[in-house]
């Protein structure tokens, strides 16, 4: 049974010089085909829906 999970990414929580898109891309590459959707939240955050 696969569980639907949500991961929240926010650029304000990142170190200087680290980009939100790079962090999210790394996460997406680790999860592969289990990704359901990537949704923007406000100007500086993303929600990633995936199954695990």
C-alpha cells in the first residue's frame, strides 16, 4: 500500500547561495516515479505530493 505524502519546501529556510529549484530537483530525482504533483505556494514555497 502506497501512502500519499506532502513535502514542503521554502526558500527562506535555505542557506545563502542555495536555490529552491536545486533542492526540489534533487528531491524529485530521489523519488522518481512516485511524484504526483509539484505545486507553488506563495512566492517562495513549493509543495511536492508523492507516494511512498
